[in-house]
C-alpha cells in the first residue's frame, strides 16, 4: 500500500480523482468510510472521479451510468461492473493497494 491522497482533501460525500501508475482511480468517502474504484467508466470512458456521488452511487459525468463504490456493481445499467481497490485511512493519508480487484463478473459494454 502507498499513500495517494491526504485525508483532509477528501470530504464527506465527495469523490476525488487520483492517478496511480498511470491508472485513473476514483476515491470516495461515504458515511466516514473510504472507497476506491476504477476511475474510467466502461461505457464511453468518462472520468468517474469527476462524477457525482450520491450515497454509495457514483455517477459517470458523461451518460449517468452509476456504480456502487463499495462493490463496483452497476446500478445503471444493471450488470455493468468496475474494479475496486483495497484502501485504508491512516496517519492523515489515504493508502491504496494499486492492484485492482476484478469486477464481480465480466461485462462487455455496448458498441457505440
């Protein structure tokens, strides 16, 4: 694990984009808990770290696809998935394991 963001930069109900080893990752805080998910939407590549967060729902800023930051499971459309990452908060920092946890199931986005 490595520090990727100062804790004070991640307010409650907020999402912050970070880059780790060239990969986009979205870090979110919901009800005091920190979560990390893949930062690129599988639909059209929207940056999830720039999306809206409503409770555990993270919305893509391009077409409003939404994902559960706890599991990576899609709310809309159902069946969509994104990877999650192990994350913890300590010493005033958000620490991340940059090895993605695979999405729960395979998902092939629609052809544009």
